[in-house]
């Protein structure tokens, strides 16, 4: 059963740890494999802002619903509010920006990357960069990145890359889905209140990171079925079931759409 924590993903490309990365040995005290030790939570307004960022990850439609269309939360791609390694981990991500983005062919800030998540994975619109929601998300990711090396972030957090022994089989993936995933995500892939949709009008769109077969397969193999130990599925099974999921229709990303933010008086800055 795919978890409620699958997809957004993109994908946080290399940045939001949705890029498929070869495993490395964890060496920081704040992040070591699946074990994450949170730094002390600041008190007062700063702590409230960080908590809001975590709440947006966990329940996007409640706390940032104006910007999300897909029937899922950010946690669909970023397990345990972004603290689980090899599952869309956000630990250390703040320390890796600005960075070059191959999609847009330019250097981007973390806010640009978060905007992509809303546009692609949430099939919605980008929160203004000066909005409380965007600032809260940035503050939360910065909080998860405290103590990491600027320019490097935290090691051993990204998805673990692999290649299937054979070409993916959609028919075999259909069988795996029926036996391992259907109970959570439904025969029509529409998900439920607890588990995200995997295809259809309420799922992530064609521009999302999870729309890439290698990315989805890496996420699925380590994290699915939900509640199982990592790598319960074989490499071939992970590719086959991912190919089956991606063989279904989903919203198409419109790259020509114009994104605008409300204008501000100079005194705002």
C-alpha cells in the first residue's frame, strides 16, 4: 500500500531531496539515516512560524489551501513532515540553496523550489514569496537544516537510485498494485482521506517529480507498501508498479500559464 506520504514530488529535485541520489554515509549529529534529532525549538513568534511551516507540510489544504488543488498534502512526498531519510527528506535542504535548477536552467532560491512544488506536485499555484505561508515553509526547512554545512546540507537523506533488471512491465505492475496498493489508494487510484491519489484529476500533474519513473520507483522501493520495512519490494517490482501508476491519466502541466504576485508598495520592504 502506497503511503499517504507519496508524491509532491516532486521531488524536490536535488534540493528538496526528491532527486535520486546515490546513498552516502551520514556523518552529522542532526541526521543519520532514518534517525533525525530535531534541534531545540525557538520560543515565541519564531517558533510559531516554524510550527506553521510544519503544519503546512502535514495538512496543506487546512493551512495553505488557497494554493493547492491536488487532494494531498506536502507530506505525501515528504514523509514524517520531511524528517524521514530517503523519503523526500527536507533535512539539510536549506543549506543547499541557491542552487542551479536544470528544469528552469537558472540558479534558484529555496522559495523558487517551493513554488515548483505547489505548481507541479500540488497542481496549484505558487504562494507569494512574501506570504506568511511561504515564509513559514522556509523557516521550517531552515530549522530542519540547523547545524548542517552550507553548500552541502545533510548527507544520507536523498532517494536511493537503482535501475530495474528488466524493462518495466505495466501488466505486472497492475498485479502488484492490486495486491499491495489498492487497499489504500483504491481501484481508481483516487486515494482516500488518509492516502493520496496516484492518478486522476485530483493527483499531481505531469510536471511533478513523481511523474518521473526513476524517482517514483526509488521512493516506492524504500517506503512502500506503507508500514513495511524498506526494500520490501524488489527493484523490478518497484519499477513495474510505478510504471503502472504513471500509465494513467493525470492533469497536464501548463507551462505557458502566467504566475503573478500582488504588487507591494516600496515601503513594504
